[in-house]
C-alpha cells in the first residue's frame, strides 16, 4: 500500500486553501506588516524588539479560538516575507512564528530551508517542521489485518515516508515493545525516520514508548533532542526537569532555544533561576524566549517566591525578582512596582527597576507617579520615567487619562522650567486635543526653549493632530524660514512614522499643504522622502485621488 499521493494531496489542498481565502479578511494589514518588517531590519535595537513583539502578538491573535479563518492568511503572509527577507535574524523570527501558526502548506518552503548551508537557518527550519508535521493517527482502517511483523517491516523498509510513519503509529498502538525495537533500530542506523518515530513515540498512549523516546535526550544528537523537546507536554518529573536544565548549557543555539521553550510548558519553580539568568542574555532571541518561558511556567510557587524576594533581601536580588514578576504579570506586581517607584526612600537602582517594569505591568495609576518623577527628580530616574511614559502609554492607549496626569504635572512645574520642559518633551505620550491646545498656547509665549521643545515632540505625535499643529506653526512663522522649515520637516517625520491607525486621506492633505508652503528643495525632500516606502493603500490612493504630482510620482516609483 502506498499513501504518498494521499499525503501529497493533503499538502496541496492546504496550499490551495491559502490562495482561495478572501485576502481582505482578517489578515495583518499590509501597512502594519510593512511597519513591523521595516523596524525588524532597522538599526534601532528597541524598535527591533518592539517589532518582534508586534509580530508575535499578531500571530497569537490569529491562533486564538474562533480565528481559524485568519490563520492561513497570516501563514501565507509570513511565508511570503520569509522568501524575500535578506536578514538571517528576521528569517529566524519568522520561522519561530511559523512554528506556532504554520500548517502543512508551509512544509515545502521549510524543507527547502532545512537543506540550507547556513546551520542556524537549517536548524530553525527543522524546528518549525517538527512542530508542524502532524503525527500519524493509529485510528481508522489503515493496515487492518496486518500482523506486528508486517507493520514493523513496513515501518522499517517502505520507500514512502507516509507509509513508514502510518505503520509505526499503528504498531505503537498495538505492540509498544515491538515499536520500541523498530524505533531503536532507526535511531542506531540514523535513519531518516528517526525524528518521525520519536515524535510519534512521545505522543503515544504508552508509558514505555514515552520513556524510550525520552531516553534519547541523553544521546547528544541535537536533531533528535529538538524533536523530543518539541513534543513535551504536562508537568515534567523532577529527573526530567533536571535533565532539561542541564541542556541549557549546550552550545547549539537552536537546541538551547527549544529547551527554554520546553521548560515553559513543563517546568516548575526549579527552573526559575536558570531561566531568569537567560533573560539577561546578549542574544535577543534567547532573552526573549527566556522571558516568554518565565511568563508561561504554570507553577504558582514561582509567584509567591518572587513576591517575597522582591520585598526583602539585597537590592540586586530584589531587582532580579521584580524583573521576573513583571515578565509573569503576577497578581499584585502592579501595585508593588507603583509603590516602589513612588518611594523616594528606596535605593535608586530599585526604583529604576520598578519604573522599567511599569512598561509591561503598569496601569493608569502608574501615570501620575511617573509624571511626578519627571517633575521632581533631576537624577537618571527622570529619563527612566520619560522613557517608560512613552512606552507604557502605547499599551494603555488612554490619551485622556494620560493628559489628566500630565496636566497636573504641568501645573506643578509652572515655576520650574527644567521640569516643565522635561515633561513637555514626552507629551506625545498623551496625544489628546487638550495637549495640542496646551502646546499651541505655550508656543505663543515666544520662549525659545519652549518652542525648541515643541518642535522636538510634535514630530513624534501619535495622530495627525501633531501634524496639523506643525502646519499652523509653519504658517505663523511668516518670513522665518528656519522655523517654517523645521515645522515642515516635522510633518515629514510624522508621515514617515505613521501606520494604519492614521487616516490615509489626512496624510496626503497634510503633505500637499506642507509642500505649498515652501520652495526650498531640501525642505520639500523631507516631505517627498516620507513616501519612500509606500503601501498598496498609498498606491491605490494616489491613482484614484488628486494629489501633488511630485508625491504621486514618488509613491508610484517605489
């Protein structure tokens, strides 16, 4: 019996399904995807990290229950990006996402990469393949009437991988001892079926098969170890967890990543210290995986242990515990970081760690605390609070609440120009109408330092209101071409940093009006160059609407 054609048909069907799904339904918006990959391939370390998290969040959203129609669309988008991305680190991150969302339709592309001469790329592709490849089911009528020896022969010698796998699955269901023998022979001969048999053995309803497969962890064969780790589920035995922790010392980066991820599924409080140590790794993939694992380990003893450690002990130990709690978003951690950040009697390093933790676990009650630190501190904590305000408000996404906190701080700093300017510099964290009105009024004061600060903050505004205020300020500049030029360049920066949440019509309205205000070639280029990476929505817009001819040419030439 040969089931190759049946297996191939399934893969082809899955591939075709990606092509016939309606492209406008629930895929990642092109503008968002363009933004993610532009940042992934950029030089800004923080921006690359945020882009990774954005892509991971999009994939996680697509894999939630009820979003089944979205998954093949996102998978297809990732496959298209995988093919054309030039950077290895970006390819590896795409492979990690395909590990969680990919289907059999991804296998042809992944198998091609698995044969790459680049060891990291090949390992990453194989890891994804092992996660995606379904384990053959022993249910149904396959091989009815075949005895154990016939199944063992098929599993060991048939030319078809599909036949070998299906026969082994049937054999594992009826005679685990014989299946173990077949698997060991495949492992000893380094057969191409080794990985498939190990994966089937790991999920088989047989403790003896599971145990035999787990024993291969000690073999030192990286490919087999990766397969076993990818199939681990449930709480690990103390002995197994100890074995996994020992594997963290491997020099193989792919195996280390897979081990870290496996501990997220099966680890306990015993894994806390070694995984926590890896969150400080210089390898961003590894530190990110370690943070994800800390968040995933279900053992609640970790939270109680960390909460105690964060409240007592050396400063270094408290900071370490606080960082781990923020990864897990443990109950009570938000209140704890707010309390620590506000307590000026604490060690500055500890307060700094609490402020940084607010980026991931802070809430609206954190905002006035951060604003107060910006206003009252002249130490490094001021910069820490400024950075956290910008990042945390992206997550909380409540401009009104942010403005309320800023408004109180600006009033309190009215007689302290240094504090006032420090707060104004991050006012884009509260992109409300009230904040725009405040900046407009402050501009009219004529204070050179105030105006300089306004010209720094508006280009980072998170909606078009910042662009329209810059346009008004450029018009008010009159003969002051320097100020007008700065305002117009700021509009270019807003356009360049805009995403799908910015209405596209306002983008072209602002750009058209900005170009009308200047004949200076270098200033005009700041507007035109902001269209250097157009999306398909941009191209469709300029083809169907009246826009400045120079802008249209810039969009269509890209």
